C-alpha cells in the first residue's frame, strides 16, 4: 500500500485505487483536526462546505486541504448509478479542483 506522504507529495497522480483515494482525502482533512463528516457539511447538513468556508472554520489551510475537500465533493456528487471504478478514481485524483 502506498503511504500518505508518497500520495500527497507525488508529482504525478498516484495509482487509481480506492486506498489511494481515501489517503488523498482523509489524511489532509484529519491533519486539520476534522473528526467527522459533520465538520465538512453546512449547518443543515445538506452541502459540503466550500474551500472558503473551510478557511473560515480552520486555521492554516493549505492547497492540499482544499484539494482533498474538492475530491470528497467529487465523490459525493457522483451519480448514484456510477460505480467508483479505477477510471473514475483516476479522474478524481487528476483533477485538483474537482
């Protein structure tokens, strides 16, 4: 399994696996002190917060945190009929502003 540091520091997209995708999303967000999905949703729980809202809520937000949030939003917004395949994972990992 690829380590978190290898995933986040890679110059090219990491392998398109679910484990890699989870590492690319979860690790940066946990580093902020986020403990659950409720920390990333609007007050009514209907929407994932924007990058600006994340900046307002937490200090020391870097590009990697915004990218992780955008990747999470990309997964959440996949059509219910679309499977999370290696192709869709690769697309999410390649897009920095998903």
